[in-house]
C-alpha cells in the first residue's frame, strides 16, 4: 500500500528497540510532512556515522578528533582516577552508572558477555583491549558491573579470576540490582548503592 521508499524507511524505524510497526509508520509519515526535519535528520545521521565511534581506549561513545583518533570525554579527563576501573557490558550501563554520580574512576565496555549457548567464549571477549587499558591507566581496582544475569555472572567470575591473578583488587557490584535485571533500568539510588556497596571477589578466584 505504501510507496517503496516510504516502506523502506518504515522498516528501518521498526528495527529500533521499542518501536513497533505502527510507531514506525507514524515516524515516517511525520518526516514526510516535515521536510526540514527530514533533511536535518538525514544530515545529522550521516555526521553521526562519520564522526562518532567507540572510544579506542574503553569502548564508550567518542567523537573523532582532528587527528582521526576517538577518545571519549571520560578517558581524556585528567580529573578521573585512572586507578579505579568499572567494567560494564554495554554503553547504556556506563551511562546509567554515570548518572548516579558515584563513580570517580574510568570505564571499560565489554560489548558482549560470555554466553556458551550463543557460542561466545572467553576468546570472543575484548580481553587484549582490557589489558591495554589496565596497563595504560595503572589500574589498581576493578569494579565488575556486568548485569546480574547468568551471562553477566559468568563473565564477572572469569574476569574476577584473571584480574585477581594479576594482583588487582576486584569487586562486584552489590545486590540491589534485581537478578536478570538491566542496569539501564535500575533506579539511580539503587544503582548508586550497588556501586558503593560493592564487595570483594578476591576470594572467588
Ligand atoms: Zn574512553
């Protein structure tokens, strides 16, 4: 029923999280009726793809600078305590923890979790990049803030062992985040307490 170009745009919107077919159609039709919004959006999206990349040090979102390097604001902020590193699964989790305002160190975004069922083993995790971050910042303590799911716990266990062997103090965020829950959706107070009440996992390894 819809012209082909419009149908393609609707299908793209429908691929976004939380957007169903109807909402996708509403977005597309709205853009058709607002030409300036449509061209602005297409310009901004092109600029986004061109100028924003994962931070080469931590995996957070970073803007590409004049030299072509992409280092995020947290990694380049000298007021951050490089000795404290918080390991998260996704950028959304980093953003949620930042919102609590209790983290004075830096982050490392794994991008994925151990998941034997999906064929994701230790070799698929970005461990060499994590290692580079640990050395570059002289990290002394790592907070494992992977989600309290089966995959998140398995990943924390693996990392906890590796790091403890290297003499790095390791802690896991405290309970308060519901099991199987998403860090992104935990309220700020709960998540803030979980970070502050982290417990040592040296004994696990
Ligand atoms: Zn960074």
